[in-house]
């Protein structure tokens, strides 16, 4: 019975991978046609020449008809807008239902494998399945963090580029369009989208506010506020952008110093968090009968669960202490 279920799960996994590859292949031509109509054929062809450049669609499909159950969950709890913003910030062209679908798939797969093939208690299997179900979310948040960090690194140079182009006589909106050709991702796609939204009729103030919503960075909020204030009261926007770029660079320097000072605290927190795990592994190899109490006895399972929860809380508190925002 176990071998039959394993074969069924393997066939299902292979079929899902094959379906994903085939659907991605057939959708590529449709996406290219949409880009050609939105951006113009010549621009799409020139943009394809940039190595590693990921174009963003101006209009993003928010539904996924392939995952009906996940789509129903998204619609019932109204998760679509929040998950769509999260996908945009991570640079992933996923519909919101796909993240829910991956979470449910991971949870069900780990539960099936643990209950059918592994001789471990059901409580441990449930905890492992819950932890594994967070892996898609961890992946998305890591992509989001890396993309925002890269954006913040390139942002001061972008502001100086806009300032120089305005001093050369270009309009502010034209400077935004030039960023798309001169800078790599994610700066390129974000400012291209801002320019395209403005070019299609959206006021520049609204387009910049949407940029600040897609990129939740304090530096971007400063930039948007400075531009909006200059448009209302007047002033030298090029000089304002130069000073803002200087302030952002100084904040980066201060942040680097704080990271160097707090590195010892982070190492201490990591060591304290790993000590119980190392002791448990050593005890399992030296005295397995003593450790089995935590898996076979009901009281031991409660003690193990409480220890894991308290360890996670302690690790979170220690990381919060050494995490200093600038």
C-alpha cells in the first residue's frame, strides 16, 4: 500500500512540473504580444537585448483559474490585493493564488509522507508540516528583502542621475524614462512602470505615490515627498535630489557601522539558539532511550513542543535586540 501511494505521489509531482513548464512556454508568446501593444514593438525588441532584464507588465492578472481551491481561499478572505503587492515587491510574476496553492501543497505533501512512510509521532509530523508550509513564504520574503536591498543600494545614484539630466535640460518625466535604459533591475522596472503609468494618463503625483507603495522604503518616501512638495511650492528640484542622495549615502555608512558593532550580538544569539539543538543531537546518539521519551510519551511530547516554542520566542527576542534600524 505504501509503495503504491509513493508511486502515485511521484506521478502527480512529475505531472505538475510538466504542466508548469508547458503552460509557461505557451504563455510566453501571449505575454510578448501584450508587451508589444503596450510598449511598441521596437521598444520590446530593444529591451530583450538587455541581459538579465525582467520586464513588468503594466496590467497584472490577479486571478489564477488553474488553482480553484486556492483562488477561493484568496477571494473568501480578500487576500488578493495584499498578496499582489507582496509579489510585486518580491519581483515575482505570480498570481496571489499560487502562493496559497504552494503552501497547501507543501503542507499536504509533508503530512502524507510523515504519516504514511515515516515512523514518527503524528504530533511531530504535524509540527514539521506546519514548519514546511512556511517555506514558500520564506522564499517570497527573502526575494523581497534582497530586491529592496538592491533597490536601496542603487537609489542614491539614481537620484543623482535624475538631477544631472534635469540640469541638462530634460523634463522630470523624461528623466524617469531614461532611468529604464541606464540602470539595472529592480530600479529599471520600477521607474519604467512609473513612467508608463504617467505616459498612459495617470498624474505624476499618483504614479509616484504608487511607486512608494510598491517599494516600502523610507528613502523612496523621502523622494516622493520632495518631488510633490517641489511641485506645489517650487524650488530647485535638482539640488534637492543631490542633497537627498547625500543623506541616503550617509545613512548607508551609519548602517554599516551599526552592523559591524552588532555582529557580536548576532553571533551570540545564533550560538545560544543552536546549543539546545546540538545537545539534543548528541543525546540522541549517546543515549537514544532517554531522548525517545520526548517522542513516545504524551508528557514528553508536550515538553518538547513547549521547549521548541520557548526557543523560537527567545531567538526572536534576541534578534530583535540586536536589530537596530537607521
